[in-house]
C-alpha cells in the first residue's frame, strides 16, 4: 500500500521534480511487493499499480527535466535584466 501511495503522490508531483525520487522509492517498494505477492498470492493488483504509477512518475519527471533544459538552452539570450514584457517578447522570438 505504501508503494501505491508513493507512486500516486510521485506521479502527481512529478512536474515539480519531487515525483522522481518518490517514484524511485515507490518502484523499489512495488517490486518488493510483487515479490511478496508471488509468495502470498494476494495484493498483486495493488503491487502492479504501484510499479506502473512509480515508473510513470519517474518518466514524467525525466521528461520535465529534459524540457526545462531544452527551454533554458533555447532562451538563454533572454536572461537579462528588464521587464517581463521584454522577456516574453524575446522568448517568442527565440522559439519561433
């Protein structure tokens, strides 16, 4: 159950980079739960759901990180003091 909660919370917070570490912990606990379900025969659905949500949290966090690096790379000429209007205009020019 803890793995499922960590996976769900990790997935919902993955756009804030918190989901990645929570997803990793949830994945470890989910795999451990899968191993336990082979022995006991109960709770397999929750364990699979925990593994799936944890993997999704890790993937979404990684994609957000890649997109943030890409955005920063393409708009680094806009990082200078000035108004917000100048910044948004520069970003539009850099991304088109």
